[in-house]
């Protein structure tokens, strides 16, 4: 009988603890943004013409063209003419821009991607790339 009374007392004590109201939760402090998340929201710095030409995700010029006058240009292919003496080859900058925007206008069998027609590059990126390529 004593055991039953002790057990009942312990159960009542435990039940009393469970029914006491817990203090209201405090509002959590706003979480600090992780550096990557903050960086992802920050506007990207525009690429330079050289960065566009070297980028495998943008211009990717080095996939097909060599740039003999650029020491850090490591070409992956040589199926297209080297990008050298470009002012002599394209005295009219607009002709070079047209070639980069859509080379198929001049040569329907070209393998060069139509950077403008297919919106691979924006017009401002094309202008930066043309400025860089024309300077070689």
C-alpha cells in the first residue's frame, strides 16, 4: 500500500510539472546571412572583354581560336583562324561585331555560335568582346 501511495504521489508530481506553463518562447534573433547567400544577392561585376573571351560559359573563343599575341591564352582548339592582327583583318569594327553576333550571315556553314542571335551574350557583352578582339 505504501508503494502504491508513493507511486501515485510521484505520478501526481510528474503530472503537475507537465501542466505548468512553460515561459513563452523568445523571438529568435534574425539569422545572419551566410557569406555565400549575401554574395549571391549582390549584383555581379560585369566581365571584361578578355574575361568573356576566355570564359568557357560565355565567349569561349579559346575553344576554337588561338590568340598568339596573348601570353596567358591557352587555346583548346585550332579549327578557326587565329585572333591576331584583327584591326588589319577587320578595319571596320562593325564587320567584326556582325561576325561575332551571327557568323552565319556571311557563311551559312560556319561552326561559330551565333552569340547575338541565340542570346549567348548580351549586346553589351558583345560590345566588350568586340573591343577586346579588335585590339588583338
